[in-house]
C-alpha cells in the first residue's frame, strides 16, 4: 500500500483577503477552476440595467466596513448624479453634511439631518471612503464606455451582509469571547439618462351629443327651404 500525502501551501489571512486582519488563523488555498489558464469566476448582480450599453458597473465583496452604516450611506446617494454623489461623500467626511439614518436610527440627533426631514444622522467616515473608491471605479468604467459623466446617475446600489470576520477577545479567568466584524458586499451601476423628447401632439377625437349629431345630419330627399326676396326679412 502506498500512501500519498498532499501538502498545501498555506497563506496568511491578509494575503488571501486584505479585509481579514487580526488574529485569524492561516487557511488553505481555495479551490478555483481554471479554464485555459484563466480564472473562471462568475460575478452576479441582483439586477441588470435596462440598457447595458448605457450603463457601467462596479462591485466590492467582503468589504471591511460596517453593514448598517454602509446601508444608510448607500440609501442617501441612491438616485444622485455621479459628481453630486462624490461631492456629498466628501462633505460627509469633512462633517459639512450628515448621512440621515432612517432604518438603523439608534443614534443621536443633529441639525444637519433636518434637510432630509429626519432628526438623526451621523458621519460614517470609513464607509464614505470605500464608496468613494467604488464611485471612482465606476467613473472609469463609464468613461471607457464613452458615457457622458454629466448625465450619469446612480440608478442601482445595494448593500448585502457578508460573512462575519471572526476574531477572539480574551477576558478574565481564561475566558474567550467572539469578536466579530459585520462585513458587507456593495454593488452598484450608473446609467446615462436619456434626453427628454416631447411627445407629438395628437388630434383629440371630437365627441358630439345626440342632438348635435342630429343637427349635423343632412336631410336626404328634402330640398332646402327657399325664401323669396320680397318676403325676406332684412338683416337675416
């Protein structure tokens, strides 16, 4: 009998994924299919743009940013023009504007949230920095496709929960507590807005009442009444 032992080259957690930092143990290489030497990985979005030629995508997986804060930031910039969204995120980092917290609203009140018709808001710096990187990426993709950046809008942005980053916290008397990180996936695409073209005016069909239709009907077989010049009333 022959026994074959397979040795796997081990990598550190940071080499596999920069977001995995801390006291994670080394893990083995993941099995990945290769077709003709090219890594075969399918990237799936939750939805696709209506016109793919007029849209550009960007995506970030297992991002080391808090899910709840990122969810609120994404909800704030959804539907914004691309340049306006970038300016808004920079203002949040500089504490000039706040991010309104509507769903996960367990935070303090601020006067900067009043323009959004809410009372609670925060300034999550790290999610804004990561989303700025994604917007820069999608800007490059849109520029490569030849889209007009002044007419591009964030038509879709979605934040999903990712696998938690598990670490350990050491407590008194030799106890160990889990120390997890709420990572998330972010996907978005921008779409070039089409120019508004006015619809051609159509002639509306006229509707007549029964009396009007009866008056408009020609009397068939009955000649029109003739009036004599002598008996005609002047002015008629």
